[in-house]
């Protein structure tokens, strides 16, 4: 996936991508119902195009707790704290457990 930004990236900020992944297979889960929040760093972002990824552009670098604000259809969230070290731009896999 290529991120597209309108205008220049603000100095000192990073881009964070969260990928919903099946905990058993590691495969990307493509579901428009998947939503995340970087606690203290973002508003809710959802996978509106069902590509399995939610992008947060222009975030302050830091360590963020990831809040699952919407599970992919057929999955539930990992039971435990999730965090990402967004010291620099990157893509992070967020595990989900299949229902059933």
C-alpha cells in the first residue's frame, strides 16, 4: 500500500499503519468494520476501503496503546494490552482471533 499525502509532511511527525492480521495464519484481514485508535495520538481510524490496513498520518512519535474500536467481521480482538512503538514511521500487525 502506498500512502498519499496532500502537501508536505510536518517536521518531526511519523506515519503509522496498523494491519489487522489473523493470529493463526498471519494473513491480512480485509474488513471495513475494523477500526483503531492510537490512544493519546489519534482519532478513530477505520479500514474504509477494506484493504486490511488503517493509516494514521502525521502522528507525534512515541509509544501508543492501540484501542480496537471495531473488530473485523468474523474475528474478535486479542485479550490484552496492545501497543506500538511509533518512534519512527512504520507498519504494525495487530492480531485478531477467528470466531469459532
